[in-house]
C-alpha cells in the first residue's frame, strides 16, 4: 500500500477537489484511475464518463500516466 501523504480535505461527499500541483502526485492519479476502474467494473459498468472544466489542470489529470486508460484496464 502506498502512503501518499495527501491533504485530508481533498475528498468531498460528491467529488475530489484540490490544487493539482500540490494535492495530486502523479502516482496518486495513476492509482486513483486504476481503483475507480476496478470498482466500476465490479459493479458491472460498461461505460464511464470523464469530464472536466477549462482549467489547465484538467488536461494534466486526464493525461497523467494515462488516467483514462487506467479506468478501463
């Protein structure tokens, strides 16, 4: 198990929020994508929507170590 030393306030009731450069190390984003994909697949989901806003960090999250690819593998 990896210890990310994360900001304890990033996890919200309805989403995950934080300052990308400070709160989301690349290995965390990678593992988050893998764990979310595993959970969705175990629930029988066949489609996953990924969205974002116009902030520069949206592209970082989507591309970070193939976040979207990890959702489906």
